[in-house]
């Protein structure tokens, strides 16, 4: 599905799977669970199957893992 197939300018409802996702309700974007930024479905590359959350980029995905206790806190 691309952004021109009935999604308009609303948020899609998505089920996140291993290496893929399933659109449950059409839309043009999802919202990053960490940053709150809109992610167009054709640009969606990062998500958590366990938490069913999308992420804008690898940094947001890493931050989500840290918050969930998946990774130890690292001091910079």
C-alpha cells in the first residue's frame, strides 16, 4: 500500500510483524513512539514487534529499548 491508496492524511493503524507490517486501518502515516514525529508508511523502517511501536529512526529505536530495560544504560 502506498500513501495514495485511500489513506488520505490520517494515521494508519498497523500491526508490526517480523520484517513486515500489516495495515489494519488505512492511513498515510504512523507516529513515532519516542519522538512523536509522523512517519509516512513508505518510509517506515524501525518498529518493535513486542511493544507494537513504530520508530522514526535507529536512535529512537535504541532509546525505546533503553526505556524498556532491554539495553543497559550507558553513560556518554
